[in-house]
C-alpha cells in the first residue's frame, strides 16, 4: 500500500470542496476515513480471539459490517 504525501489529502479535499461542491459533512467523513487505522486480517483475528464468547458474535458482526468503532 502506498503512503500518501501530506499534500495529497489537501489536494483531494480542495478538489471535493471547490470542484465537486461537496458538503462539509462529506468532507468531514473523508477526513475521518483518512485518519482511521486499518487492521490486517491477522490482527483482527487476534483481537477477536481475546473477546469473551458472550460478545464474540456482536464484535464479529460489527467488524464485518465495516462500522467505525467510535460512532
């Protein structure tokens, strides 16, 4: 996976705001996704292995749905 240069997100957000005229909330979502840490499949497996069996199904479904954990 290629690393983004600092200027690239700024260019993308400027493009979205000026050219595509997206709403501020859309820009905020794009910013959030850029700062989100993504775990590898192996890291996710390790996390799920540590979860109590009472919550395993819920955690697995949340992971599989792609929902952010802090919303």
